[in-house]
């Protein structure tokens, strides 16, 4: 019997090319180091994390018809991620992301070649409304065109939406749908751009969360890098400062954080346990070279929450 999905994800698949320098980066010069080619994409990474957490996922995305697309499809099949309703574009190149890390293994520069997502049409979304509506939750991310984000939330008013803002420039695509969100996950740069609030003091962190709550977001999580996390809902705003962990690759940390939030939401965790669950997932992820850690699984996360 086919498993019923619990969450729909509308998002990106990528091939990630990651460069690791042997020494401190020297800009405008040749840097000696190592290159890794791995499967990525915000939507795909979230889907893999959720699959590893025993959550059934329906993933709507766009594939090219090259070798890399076949590798991604094979991986989704092995993980149990349903992609049967996704688009395949003939004579198209699979979306690619290139990241150059610094000596501390944090991303110094990233370049996205993701024009294929302009191929997501309104008709494709309309054709799949029943698929999305079959699940209580839908995760959106801003590699998807602005008009598609707006169409989905308008057409499905009873679906609970979670948004990963992805990046500062892309986050602004979601400006008009913020009041429709059940969960918003963004970093500080994205939160400042979406709110128009510039953080200049500790007090401003709370103002950020209140801004989003006041316009209709039910649960807000703003990641602050090494400074941790500020989060809240209409009842409480709280700050979480994690232990410092030396990262091996930070590019998938935010994606696993989003997956951790949704895993917690599905399990009816309170907002504090949601924040801790997401943080544990992110910490495990950034200690592995891949954008998704193979150590992510339901029992490991639950054990770490109980430590």
C-alpha cells in the first residue's frame, strides 16, 4: 500500500559544487583546495531530512533531463520521497549551486544557476492543488517564483504553510504572503529585509518577532548564526543560545533546521521544544560534509532532546 504523505514541499533541487580552500581565501586569485559535488537544493534537502525523520513527503519541483537529474531522482526514490507529480523539462540543465567556503568551513560566496524554476507555471500548480490539499502542511521556499507562492496560498486557504526564506534577495518574493503563514523561518538578514527593521540592539530582536506575529504569522523562528535563535508566537518570545560547534559545511544547516521545525510541529511539540528540535538537527548537519547528514534520524533527535 502506498504511504500517504504528511507534508507537501514545493521547492528546488540542485547539484551543489562546494569548494574548500586549504588556506585563508585570497580573493581575485587562484586558491588551492578541494571540490565536492553533492545533491542539494533547499526543497530537496528539507525533503531528505524529513524522510530521514520518518515523515512522508510529496515533493513538487522541476527537473532537467540530464545525468544529474537522474541521480537526484534515484536518490529520492531510495529515500522514499515522492516526486511523481514533479515537472521534467526536456533539453534543460538541472539547477546548480556553487559555494566557496572559507577556512572555517563557513560559506564565503555562493552562486545559484536556477533559471529552470521560472518554468513552474500557474497551470502546473493548479493541476496539483488536490495533491497539496491532501496534506495538512505545505512547505514553501523562495527559489519558487513570486506569483507561484502567491497563487498557492490564495488557492488553498485552509492549508497550513511554512516558509523558508532562503536568502536576502529571494526572501522579498514572500513579502505578500507573510500574513498567510503558519511558520516563518528566516535568518537575520532575511528578517530585516522582510520587516524593514534594522537590528542595532538586543531589544530589536524582539521587535522583529513581534512584527511578524502582528501581521499574522503564527510561529516565527529567526536564526542568528553563532548568536543562536530568537523565536516566538502570540504568547511568548524567547532567545536560544546554542553551544558553539565548529562546522564542516554550513550550507545545509538552515534546511535541516526547517525540517526539524516541521517534524516538531507534526508531533505537537510546544514552541520551545520546536526550537530545540530544529537546533539539534542543524547542529548535526553542519558537522557533516554533505548538505544533509546521514546521522539525522528520528531516534537520534529524540535522544538528544532528552539528554
